[in-house]
C-alpha cells in the first residue's frame, strides 16, 4: 500500500517558520524574501523527478584540474628565504 501524501493545508499547518533576526543596518534582500511564511501560492507539494541518466553516464569519473600552477610559495621558516617577495 503506497504511503498517504499529506495535503497542502496539512503541510502548511505543520510548517515551522523561524525568521532570522539580522542587523537592520546590514539588511539583505534574501532575508526580506525569506521572512514571509509560505502559502498556497508559493509552496509546491508535488515533486517532479528528473532523470539522472546524464549524471550517471560518467561512471563515477570526477573532473580533475590539470592546469599549470604558477603561484609563488612563501617560506614558512623566515621571510628572508623568499627572494621573489622583496
């Protein structure tokens, strides 16, 4: 027997909304948007699955950066051992 999906009203009723208090001098637009509790117009109960065929086609191969490293290294012993940083 498949699990019973909760209705939108049940989800919104059980939603615990805590607004993060921030310094008004450094107010952000993200906090202004996130301060509103979701309602029926902004909350989506249905989740649409997307096929993972493209991601799974890499067979676990990870990207590896093989570029040339041209950064200078500073000495951890003494600054006089850094001839390039004079």
